[in-house]
C-alpha cells in the first residue's frame, strides 16, 4: 500500500518544485476598444426561416414515415 502511495507522491512532489513557464500566445489578441478592429457582420435571418408546417395525422408505421420524409439518396461515388 505504501509503495503505491510513494509512487504517486514522488512525481507530484517533483512537479510541484518545477518552475512554471507562461503559456505561449496562440493568436494575437486585439483590444475591444481598438477603433481599427475588424467587425464581422452577420446577415439578419428570420426566426422561423426554414419552418415547415406539418399537420397531425393518424399513426403509421415508422419506417414508412421515415422514408417519406427522408431526403433523396444521392447516386454516385
């Protein structure tokens, strides 16, 4: 039991004594207050864009429902 404790405690102790270095910069950061910073514009999209109204129907076999609503299969490759 103590061998396992020693095996776990020794690397943790040595890691605690190691010098920590600052992480490297991955990207260049710009200040939010910079007036020259680029602004990405997003087009307006309505909330209900792409909505399809579906009417409640009687239950049918689920496979038939899936096949009727599935996109057409692509041929090739």
